[in-house]
């Protein structure tokens, strides 16, 4: 049976060889797969994918394209597929606010002008701006080795098209493309996304791809996301856009395409705060500079600099209000001060528009934290600003001076959150540490909640001065044992403390905590009178007002271990588990209890 099906497919394929283009017009369809903003769930665009190849006996669209190439029909075939994709895209509600991603076969580069001419005509008729189309540069072959490639890219940019590197990480010459050409997006190949949440090597690679891409002003798309864990890991590392079966499968039916996937905002968390401290501070420092559009004539830029003499650069946007970079005054001065230079720039024959003078600048979303923004800025040598986006559209810029003000204000806010008695960070910093640690699964993490036993009767009996002394004594012991750069100490309030460490073994941590508890028990006993110390207890009132005997004060510590590769968004789940472990620690003889989150990996 299988052999007969294979034979039938082979016969169809042989028959289709001479009539491929004619038959393809009858059976080939375009499916659209949503590409979604990772933070909001809003659909940003669609990738056009070919369907129907199997009806002509081909195992994949690539096989069909190879057949069209050998028959000399590749250009006509791709023009047909692209025109149909545009027709379908123009039928999508609010298509003008979205982007259509089209694959560009490297073998068509020598015929690029013909392809673009046809495409621009279709766009004109459909009233679609070229900035709504992004060409994905296939990495099956080395694009940069084709002589006509540089000029084709230059024309694409002049026309307003966007460019993406497809299958980033497994193809040819991706780093050359990033270095030498104005790329807008990199699409990280599925190979690096599969199992990302459980593979430390992949996590390290993806984190760094996102980092250097943003420094270069390039946005990052993760393709092939199939699980919630992969999605959460991508969100943790700052990926901008996602696509894959976890979000939505490709569909040839427009009625099946959703305008948004807002449930993605709540994936992995029961409740997410609307704005972080960093975002609040950054929003205060945003400068809403006037902008120019890449398709505008250079005269508009001269006018802008004339009206803003103190400004040396302006952000450049495409027709969709997405940032493309900045235009600086310095390069234009070469023309201004040359004889007839300004007239030359405005000469239509010379064809110099704003797009010819765009310089790269770091581009990142408003939800990035201040330290990440500062790192991006520092790594982009000579950059005038970081361009900020909201929902992938221009939101403003921040300068170096603005970023310094953000960092200073953040440090001031953190200082104000410190406990005045111990000088340790308070609840806001503790919450931020827990959130960051929960999202970073590269190492084992331990979250320790410390609570004094029998503190209230001691404080009532001896007074708050000795009570405060016991608290500062414990804080001093914490600093003695946890002093490494990655260690975090916090003061929840009263007699409750928090310890957070990364990359410690369970054995190392329990040894240190045992010593901490022992030292505190000895030092706390010295705060009692000799009589009470000899008796090993004091009389006092419990929380219900009943008089009874209380043992000497000690500390209990409940420890929650988050194994490597485990990523958690909902810190409420962490807090609930710590509460249960803390109760067990109080009931234990040693005062110490350690459990692995949810029994994961135990």
C-alpha cells in the first residue's frame, strides 16, 4: 500500500515537471502564521507559508522550488506565490498595521529588480506600504556571495521594505549579514528554541543573541515555539516576537486568524504587575523627539534641524511608525558646506532620501530594566541614544544622561526601601530578587525565609531595646556568612529575614545555615538574665493573651530550592511553598527545613 502511494506521488511529480507552473496555479495556496508580540499577545504580522505541494508529489515546498528552478520557472513561480500572499494579506482586517513576512530565495537575487517591480506594483494596487513587507533571507545558501545582493538590499531599503535573517544560527553568513547590512529582524531557528527551558547551553546562546541584536538595533523573533516553557524562557530573555504552534498554527482560512492572543500576557503567572519600578522611572525620562520618515525627502530633515538647533540627531521611522535608526547632522554637513551640495541632495536624479543617511541605534522595548538599557547603551560605541518602543512602535528615546538619572533614582528608591534598623533591603527588593531568580533557571537557586521563634514574649519581657538588639545581632550574623557578590540579604520586617543565593549546593548551604542558627542561639541566650537562661525559659503571654512558659528565643529557616532549568513566573506559588516549609522548620528540632519546589527533581 505504501509503495503504491509513493509510486503514485512519483508519477504525479514526473507529470508536473513540464507543467509545474500551470499546475501550481491550481493547487498551491498561501497559509498565514501569526507572529505575535511576546509581551502583549498582539499580532504583529504573518509569515506566508506555501501549502499544496504534496498534491503534486513533492515532500516539501523546498523540493517544489528546486523543481521550478531546474525548469527555469522559479521567478514566475515566486511572483505568483508572492502576489497571492499579498492578496490574502490585504484581506486581513487592519492589515495596514501588520507586517507580511515573505521568503526570498537566494537564487532569485540576480532577478531581484524584476521581482521587486512586480511586487511594488501589487502593493500600489492593494494600497499596502512597502514597510508592511519583510523579506526573509533564506540561509540555505550564502546570500552575500551573490554579486547583485548588495545592490538589491540597497534598493529594498530605498523602497521601504524590511529585512529579516531566517533560520538564524544554522545557515550561511548570518554574522556577515548582521555586520554589513541593515537587518531589521533575526529569526532564531527552531533548533535553539526546542527545549530552551531545559537546556542551559541553549539558554546561554539565546540570551546572548538577544543582547547583541538589540545593541545593533535588530529585533528578535523566536520561531517554532511549541511549549509554554519555551515561550516563558523567550520572554525571560527579552525576545521581541514569537511564532509557533504554541501560539497558532498556519492557516489558509482568513476566518481562523485571530487579531490578538491576550491570554499570553498571563501565561506562567496568576498576576503580573502593570509596571515595574524600572519602567516607571524610564517613562519619566523619555524624550519624545520629533521624527522623520525614511521615505521623506532630505529637505524635511534640513527644516527639522533648523527648527531645533540644539539637537544633533532625530529618530527615523518607517511608514508603520517602527524605528529604523537615527539621522545625524554631521554627515549632512558634508553636503551643506560643499558647493551645490544641498541642491545635489534634493536633485531627483541623484535620489538621496532620508533612508540613505539612516544610522543604526540600539532599539529595545519599554519593559527592559534600567541595567539592561545601560548595558546596551555601553556596548553600542558612539551611539547617541537608545530608541524605546511600545508594541514595537516608536515611544521615544533615552540619552546617556537620562539613563544615569534613572539608575540614580532607582538606587535612591532602593535605599528608601531599606530597613532603617538593619540597613538591609526591604520587601520591594526582596520581591524583585525572587522574581528575577525564579525566571533565571541557569543555576540552582535557594530562597530562605528566616523567622525568630518566641520573639514576642522576649520583646514584651525585656523591652523593644533588647528586641532591636536581637534583630541587629541576627543581621550582623547574616552579613558574616553571606557576603559574596551573588548573595542577597533582605529584611522583611520585625523578626523576619530573607536570604537568596545562586549556584550553591544543598550541602554547602545547609552547613552554613546550621552554623548561623547555632551562633544566633548562643548569642541570643546572652540577652536573657542569668536566671532565665538557667531555667531555659521565661513566662509571658501568647497572642491570645494567655500566660504560659516560652523557651528561649531561636531562629527557624525554611529553604525552598529551585533546581536549574526550572523557570517560574508566578512568585505567589513560591511564597505559598515557602510558607509551608517555614511551618515545618518551626516544628523541627533543628529549626531548619529544606524542600525542592513542587518536588521537582527531588
